[in-house]
C-alpha cells in the first residue's frame, strides 16, 4: 500500500489520549502551546510535547492519589490556562470523566450539571470560589496545584495508556454542556471516537482549491481566546494541536480578557492566526490601530456568534476573515475556507452527502446532518446520538444570491420569535445592526407571544456607570442618541418587527445580561432576569413616541396635511420617503402599523369642531379603505367638512370595477372551435393553484385520495413548496407521501407564463386537463387595487386554458361576498346559481369586488374564447371535523369566529347572537368542502366544444342558529360562578376570576371597542380587536343573502349528505383552539 494511503487510513482511527505520548516520543520539542510568564507579555513560556506529556502523567497519578478508585466523575473550574487540557488527558488516562462547567454558569446551572452527571467532587484553582456550590450540596472540594507546579514537577513516571482504537473509541474523554441559551445547561459526554472525527478531516479532499478549516490551520501558531472549557477551545487548543499540529498562544489567565490585552499579545507574540469571539473582534475593529494590527495576520477566525457586517467588511479588506462553525454535539462542520469577498458565508461541497439544507419557510433553510457511509466518519453527531438517522442542527441559513455552494447562517431555529399575530422574526440580523452603535455592549430583541417587539439593551460598562434609566429625561436622551441605529435596523425589518421608542428597556449594572462561556448572551436566562421589566413595558399604555414628533393639524391646508401624514407613515414604516399614490401595504404596512397610525391620528390631531365626533370617525378601517397618503389626506380632510352624504361613492366603486374588468377582457385569445375539450371518461391531471393554503391543502388531499386523478401540478409562490406542503399535510393528518403524483412549481400567476421557463410551461400546457384556481389573498380590509394581481393571474390562466392541449376548464373558488349586497335590490329571493350582471351586488370590500370581477372575466372568456369555467361561490369555511381522533388540523385562530371566542374569554362576555348577517349558520367544514369541490370538478370533466360557464354555491343547505351552539361554548368555559345570561339559561362559569356574561352582539362589540384603549400588547389575548371594523359592520348589516344550492346538491353527493353545524363540531373546534 502506498504510504499516503496508509496515512489516510489512520486518520479518523487515532485516540486523542494516546496521541500525547506518541507526540512526546516522536516530536518532543514541538511546541504544544505558549503563554506569558508572570504577566510579561514579551516572555512566553513554551510548553513542548515532552512537557505536556510529563504533566499529564504527573496529574494522572495525582488524581489516583487524591480521588481514590471510587470517584469516577469530577468537575474542574479554573482560570483559562493549559491545566484544562492537562486534566482532560489525565482523567482519560485514569478512566475517569471530567466535567468542565463554565465558570459563568449560574449556581442553578452548575447544580443542574452536577446532578445530571452524579458528580460530587469539584477540583478548582485558588482563584475560583466554589463555596456557593458547597453550600447547596455535600461536595468534595479539592484545590489543584498551580500550572507552574505541574509543569516543573520532576516526576518522570509514565502513566500508561495502551488501548487500541477499537478498545478506547467508546470511552468518554470529557463532559461539556450546552450553552444554556434556552434554559439550564445540559451535560454532553464526548467520546474518543467523537474526537477522532476531527482527525478524519485530513481525508476530506480540497474543493475548488479550498481546504476545510482544520487543514487550513494545520501547523500554524494561533492566538486562541476561546475558553478551554468550551467545545471551540478544546477543538482548536487540544484536538487541533494533537491531530493537526496547531500550536496555540494564550493570553494571561489572571487578567481580564479585553481588546487592549489581546492587541498587546498580538504585538508581542506574532501569531499567524488569531481566533477570537465576535464581541472581542468588534471591540478591536473599532479601537485605534485595531484594523492595522489585524492586517499583519494571515487570517482572523471567529465563531460562537455573528459578527457585525460593518466590522467584518473592514477586516476582510486587510486579511483573510474566516467564519467558523461547530457545536458541542456535532463538532466541527466540514465547511471550506474560501475567498475573502463572501466572508459571512459558509462554503460546502454540494456533492458531499450527509449534509442537507431543508427549507423551513420561503428562502430559509435548516441544516440537517443525515447518515451516509461516505460522510459518517466526519460527523461527531453519530457518536453523540448513536441511534439517530438524522440530526437537526437548528441552524438557519439563506442561499447566496449567485453562488449555490455558499450559505449564510442567520440564526437558530429556537431563537425565532413568534408574535401573537402568527408573524415570525429571526432577530439575529437586527441585533447585529443594533450592536453597530458603539455605546451598546449587548442587545436582545424580545416579543415571544406579544403583538410587537421590544429591545433589551446593555450599555457599555463605562457608559452604564453614569446612566440612570429611571430618570425619564436621561433615558430619552440616550434613546435619541442611539435611535439612528434603531432606524437602520427598522429599514431592513419586516413591518411586524419594527421597533418603537416606547419599547426599549435598558439593563442596569447590578443585573448584567447572562452570558455563556463563549461570551454569547444566554437569551432565556436574561429574559428571566428581566421578566418584571418586560411585563411592565408591555402592560403600560401604548402611546406611540412618534406622536411626539409628528403633529397632524386638520385645520391646515391639504398640502401641509399631506406632508404631515407622509411624515407619520414614513416614521411608522421606517422608510425615507413614500410615494403619495403608492399603497401602504405594498410598502410594508401591516395590522400593527395600521393600529399605530390610527392611534397617532387620534392622539396627535389638533382637531377643529367637535373633537370627540371627529376622533370617533378615525378608525383602522379608514386607513384600509384609503391606503395611500393622498387618499388618506382626502379622507381626513373630509372629516372636518360637514356635507351631506354623496351618492357618488357607490358610482365610483362600480366604475372602478368596470374599468378593471374592461382592462383584463381586452385581447382575449381566439376560440379554437375545432379542438374538443378533455374527454372526461379517463383519469385527469389537475393544475391546482394555492395548494399550501388552508383550503388548498385539503383540496390536494381530496384529489390524491381519488383514483380518477392521475397527477396534480401544484403552483405556489414559495420556493420549496413541496417540503412545505409535506409538513403542513403531515401536521394535519393528510396524505404527505405522493411520489410522482404531485409535482410542485414556484410561480407568480401575475407574470406571463406564470414566471416559468418555456419547457416547464409547455409541459403543463400539454398535460393539464383541469385547472382549480384557489390562490387568493384573504384580507377583507384591503382595497380593490390590492387584488389586481389576482385578477391579472386569472387572465393568465385563461390564456393558458385557451392554449392548452386539452382545453382545460377552470374551476374558480369565488366567494359569497361576490353577491354580498344581493338583498338590497332583491330582498329574500334566493341568489340563483348563475351569472349576476349587476356591479352593485358584490360586498363592500376589495376582496369581494375582485371575486365578482373574476366571475365576470371568466364568463366573458367563455363567450369570446371558448374557455370553460365553473364558478363556485364559497361560504364560511369552518375547521376540519373528520380527524377528531387525532385532533389534527385546526380552524385558523386568526379568523373572525375563533377571535370572537378568544376575545369573549378576555372580555368576560360572549354574544348571544352573531348579528343579523351571520345569525343563520351555514358553515361547511374545510375537509368536506374540499370533497364537494372534487365532486364538482369530476362532474365537469365532460366533452364539449362550447365554452360553458357553470355556477355552484357551497354553503351548508342545512342551517342552525348560534343559540344552538352557545351551550357547548359555555360548557367549555365552565368554572364555578353561577349567573343568569340574557338567553335565559343558567351557567356556572367564571373566566379570569369574573362571571362570564351573555350579552347582545351590539353590546359585545361595544365592549370590544372600549378595550381598544388598552395596551397593544393585550392583542395577544384579545385578537378580536384586529377585526373590530368587521364586527362593527356585522352589527349594521341585515341578514345575509340566501343562496340557492339545488344544482350543487344535485351534482355533489357530499353536499347532499352534509349535516348542519352541531354542538359536537363546536366542541371539537374548541378543543383544537385550546382557548
């Protein structure tokens, strides 16, 4: 065998402990590490392998003498010097396990580690007091000799360690622990075999001329500031030394580690590379001469957390900046050290097995390790988790825009903040930007289960010493001085995550942020430390600070009013300028921003006339209905003008709908009369839009459950729709393994050919036999203009159908809102299952108007282009009811009915009806609706040469009353107090310590209105507040239009056998919501 091949075979099968004696015999003069003598930075003590081996043998004998044969596990807490490594090797030689707790752990954290490892013996240095632990447990406390004593010992006796790799690979060599960022730290026992996976990195081939990190660092002198009790410090200082000939330089262990000391060591020791924590690197980067010192190094490595982009870019210009990644559980990841221009990114060989990036949500991927024979030797995870087939690192990434082998780490999955409105935020990038402010030492963005985020800021020690956050004027001055960086963070943040001045908490010196050994902030421990302050800031009255900066006077002329409103909107959205004709929602406005703007308009307006009356007219619906600066200016100005109600409003609405219809019926494709439609006897291929939506998910399940459906093309906006679909379906107990029967494509229906390349579009055109168009934004607050891309998308589907080989019919899921105003002209006459040629019929919302326009568009396409379509006016969709056993799937908590239930609990009152418009309940469970739709689709797979348009109504033909369901809801809330509700029934119910009242719907809406003056943070428990304008419209409306369902029932067996909404269904939904 070739010598190089023999050497490759050895890599990955050498024992860490045995390497010490091997190095001492073969390379005794090689330097293991160096450290300054007696604080003299110019006098380095070189610890050679003969010294290191002698020290480990000496300490191994000492452990036997001091601990006896029965102590198999002990802990060591000491200063950051080479004794850590000596003790690790010595304990391994003696067959013991050494636990290395971070000295920064809380007492509770240390005790948890001791209990978890059954450790009752602690070794420590004189400088580390462990009395607080001894006061809590019966412990054996033992001081270790000084480093100088150990290294100067003349004890030459060898402590033999002769195990082969197979004999020793499952022996533990150290017990480390998790960071404790999500709770108490947990011990992790690392085996000799796990250490050997680092050694195996020798066998990894270069990729595009780049080497993995340990091969890149091989043979180099490295200034190491990583804690020797931490996995990173052990990886470089011990494993990297023994397997890759790395020689480390350590700063004085008896001095505080700061940027000034590190720069002095750089000047005196002249290392090739420096390995620093990001916080230390940032301090050096902003210090005088710091960048210049770093420029003298071959490379600067950092790890354990993100680095500020501003500092990183400066360093990358003068030296090789290397972003390192590893964890205690999985060791060093096999990433490649690459060119300077993409220093933030990790490079992985795309051909390497065992590493998978799986999309969690659009554009965000989670890194998984997966067992594969070719890469298992490089992953220590399989030694830590021997029974696992895959391991989620919980690290999140985004792709490089042009380099497919580059991945940017954006944080941890367990750091994700989920707000009360369901929106999510990864705070890492915003926190990095905030740390660019020199006054800030540390920052946490918070907001889990809240309606909006807040910031917890730790100021630099010298600034915090003279700062008192309790003095409002001083606090305001500090906020103003750092506000520039908050605005910078807001510019890149989604609308729901923008930070406001009234949600800033400053830490105090007596309660510093809790930090792990690697100097990263322990999120959960810090949040617990400041839990009282966090609760207070969310429960104080939410008065927007921007109201102090922007005055809106309605008495001003329109130009000045427009300028003031622009200023207010720009501050809330965090943008420099906003086009006065651009919709707020296209600029990032969301429900939180709407509430903030509403409050500011009410709070800061110096109003003329009857201020109370004018304020009452300013509500969130006014913003939704007037979503541009110009339209909102006009609406605000109109408030002060006392004029009779103009009839032109309805005329303008109808005119806008007609204009949009005319726009998209121009140049419709010519009919292909000679081409027959799909012959409906065989199996069909369905093109389904919006398959990952709440209804689409169940439609896909129903299609795949039907033998007549051969294949489904799923068109969605998300990049990795299939993985997302599988997760959704699996969570809901639906089909989630479909092989080749379901194919997924990322599309934009508003673009020509849906944004697909010609080859893919042609395949869809040839194979599709039926289209189900289900993709539509559900938001009743937005204006008609906001839905224009959906109407345009339908026009592109018409073009597709007309050109398709099988002339595929289009099944469109419309809405009963498209005929929402039917009763105004037609009274109690049933809405027929046919076209309605009356632009006054749709409900007063952009959603309903756009659905009506699309109905008319499809009808015109049938007449002019021969495109067949089935239009299904869908009523209220209820939660699933067929998965009661597994409780999988759920009626979305954010919708109007679940929000009524949740807010009723918050308000201590529940309505005895749902107003005139909803009192007759004709809801259809979503799983049954999906089955009805598939029934209708399969019925319409008939041969035809003419462009037919059919109409269906999917409302429950068997209705019930709200009063039929109320007892089930009250029973769900039942507690102890008895009272008499307005329904005349006695209930024994107490919610939040108060009797639950049954009130009229109007009274309930009034209570909800009054609760809007309470803190925004309470929206988490009072979600109905976000739908206040919708509930107000329900009080004003009369009974809903009644729809004819005879034809639909005739066609669909599921529809014919549908039962009315029952108390049993309501109890199931309540169990799903868990309010």
